């Protein structure tokens, strides 16, 4: 026959096991003390710290303008399809576009023509042509969190002029940045 003290020890062991299993961090401890009942409930909070999360994808890291001919220089500009930019974030964001340098990098046998960065223009289907600059320009502004992916296809246009664009290789590094407003 079990004594009264043994049953009380069983309840205390159960209470101890329950309180240890769901115990919050020390300093904010909760205790449930119920006697003569088969259950004891303690509410606990599940918390998580969610950081800013974003993805930015560019379909191709390079865009080639292709062959520049006399007729292209005579026309003054040459347009080419650029990369597709896709962004998604759990916060409101802006996509920005800027040149890394103030002029085109030139490699060739002639003197560096110091072709200005503004000779490269960009646009999307929803924006007009505008010169690329060292300052960040808004490619997409004010995208709200929870919206679907934001995708834009860039188009580039290069200005060519007789006399100031000698034969050679020209390159322009561009940054596309996703930022919180």
C-alpha cells in the first residue's frame, strides 16, 4: 500500500519535470503549482529575430555593345539590350544604378580619349533614356514588402562621335544596388 507521502512526491516530480521542460530563461521563470489536479499549464512565448532579407539577381554580368561601324558612329548612338534585374525583399526597397568610374576605361594604341561616363545612357520600358552617372539613380523606387518579385530589363545606349572615340576597347563598370529607403 502506497503512503500519502509517496503520491505527493510523484506529483512534485511531475511538476518539476514540467517546469524544467518549458522553463523560460532564468530571470523570467514561470512556475505552475497545482495540487490534486492532473494537469498544469504554463504559457510560453516563441520568439524569433528576423533580419532584413533580400535577393538581387542580374541575368548577365556583362553586356556587349557589339561591333561599332562607321554607320553607327554616323548615327551617333547605338542601343543594346542589357541584363534583366530581379529583386525581392521583406522590407520596402529601392533599386539604384550608378557608374563605378567617372569615365570609360580605355585600352588601345591611341591616347586615352577620356570618354565620359554620361556617354552611356540607360532606360527600362517604364523610364526614359538618362545618362549613367556616379550618383545613384532610382531604377525602381518604393517597392513594398510582400509584393511579388520586381523585375526590370535594362537597355543601354552608347553615344559615339567622330574624332573623340578612337579604335580600342572600352569598358564601364556599373553597380546595381538594392537599399532600404
